[in-house]
């Protein structure tokens, strides 16, 4: 290594800390991935038709097969996607749940914004949510 | 020898697949999106343009890889890959037929070039891989060329840096060029552009960021590749990070490229959609006419 230029390294603590500065956004870090392990694995199980059937027959009973926190169970039963993400869920995993419900990405994503599906769809047609003012909590730009 | 003749970028929005499946691709909402791909489709079926093999860079959306295995860079080396059931049954599209000889050659070459690849055989492919194929090739009974699936982790943080992706592209180029068979190889970079699918900030679109990204991808990918993750997250939304995969495509094309075609449309579901054809300058064909197409809300903004 001595004759090679020393590598520029990223400070992992600073790297991770910046993620908390983005409004309305939860980045899927290792910490979240660990917390949401079983919630995400539950969602993955819905990629099989037989599991979807069992889940549809009795949501609550199906959830008992997974090592979920009470908060995660409650969030799934209420289809509260923000609450599921707070419990470590990731939208690509959770897409198996809303797909099994026959919902689109747009409906699910819109449900996290507090807007009605119509309002959200119209916002997208009008060019989407502007990044103005929602890039940084601290810097407010 | 084999050569990387072309780079194509394409969004891989699952709703595009749904529009094809439900026969709504001609309606007022989806029509302009499919119209914008029409020149790419026409171009690729012209003599000499059809690749023998596509190295298709995409991210697996928690489909083949769950929380159990999270490979940063992987390559599919099998004979074929079936479409995955992502919760609503598999997309009714043909199996992806691989090119094991070239795939294993690339895998070995990349490892010797310090990219420690994860090699997959039994792997299903999700919309990230099959939607771009549908958008460019339409609805054939079998795909017109071989495809090497090349999944990149952009789901669990940290994903690879833009710099790492750009350098990986360069190593893919070298690997392809050391394959003895005479093959026309494309590298496709998929995903993007700006979009966020989660939380109260869902629906974010940043036209200025996207158009600048396209411009720099063509003219100055070296500088673009140094953009840190936080800038993608702030400016292009949490799922806009997929754009690092476009840098793999760009790295595989060498220093100078000609942009044959650029399409940009807002919105496709939650997403700003971008699709391009790029070729290495020294072997580039003629640009398409028109060379740049904007549609949807991107037009309204362009007229400001």
C-alpha cells in the first residue's frame, strides 16, 4: 500500500446521520433493515399464491406465523404504510402486500402523503411534488 | 471480438407492464409514454442495430433477493430466467434467455479486475428486468436477443457509489472486448429518474435534476459519478438513487458518446421517466429525428 495513494474514505457516521435530515423520508439503512426483518419477510411470503390465499382468508391468523411486533401487526392490519415503514418495512418488500390487495404503487405511495388518491394522482399529472423546501430539514431549502 | 456498441437507459416502472397487460397503453395517460418509446423500438429492429446480447443492469425489488441475501453486484449466468410472481402473478412475458458463456466470461473477468461479483444461476427476474424489454421490444412471443441479468442493490443502504458503478461499467467493457466471439453487445442501465415511493414526501419529481443528469451523463460522466448518495436522496427522491445504475451503462461506453435519442416524460405513475440511446462516438450511428422528445408535464415546464 505504501506507494499507492491513500484511499479517501467516507465517514460512515456522518454518511448515515445526513439521512435523518431529509423531510418525510426514511432511508432503508441497516438499522431499519434489522428492525423490519420479519415484517419484510412476511411481505415476501405473499409472492406465493397459496400464501396469499391463506392471508386473505384470515389476515390476523396469518400474521401469527411471523415474529412481528404488535405495532407491526397493527400497521399491517390497518394497511398503514407509514407505520409499517416506521417498523422497518421497505416499500419494495411491502409492495407484495399492496399488490396482493390489488393496489398499485401509486395508490400505496399516495396513501403515505395524507392526500386522497385523486389529489395525489392530480399532483403527479401537474408535475409531481416540487423539491423546493423538502430537501433538508436543517437548511430549509 | 465482442463489442459494446450501444447503451440504452430506460425506466422500469411496473405500471408500464400493467398498462400493456390491461390494454390501456394507448389511452390519454399512457399513450405519450409508449409513443416516446416508439422511435427506440423502430431503431432497434433496423438492420445492424439488434444486439446479440444485452447486459441488463437493474435492481431486484425484493424479489429474487429478500432480507436473507443482499448482494451488491450480481450476474445471472444461467441458460434462462423466468419472470417472478411479485404479488399479482408473474408478468405474462417470455422467459429471459441468458448467454452463459459470455456471462461467466464477464463474471470471471470482473473478479480478476477487482469487482467481486456474486454469481447466480437459479434466479427469477422482476419488473426491473422485464419492463425495459417490453418497452423496447413490444410484445413478442420470445425476446429477440439474449439477456444477461445484472442486478445491483439499491434497496438496502448503502448501495454502491456512483463512482464504483462508473468504474464497473469500464470493467464490463473490457470484459466484453476480451470475449473471442463476434457479438454486438448492449449494456442497458435501468431505473429512475426522480421518484419517491414512500413517506409524506412521496411523489417528488425534480425535472431540473433529471435534465442535468442526462446532460452530464452524455458530456461529463466523470464528474457526475462523484455525486454523493445524499444528493440523489435530497434532489431525486429516495428511489431516484436507482440512477447510479445508469452510470454502469455509461462507463461501458468509453470516454465520448453520441446521444442518438433522449425521451423524458412526467409522470409515469409516481415517476419521471427517462429513456436514451447512446453510442461510443467512434462507432456511433446517426441521431434519430427528432433527437430529443419531451412529453407530459415536462413540456409545460419547458415552455416557461
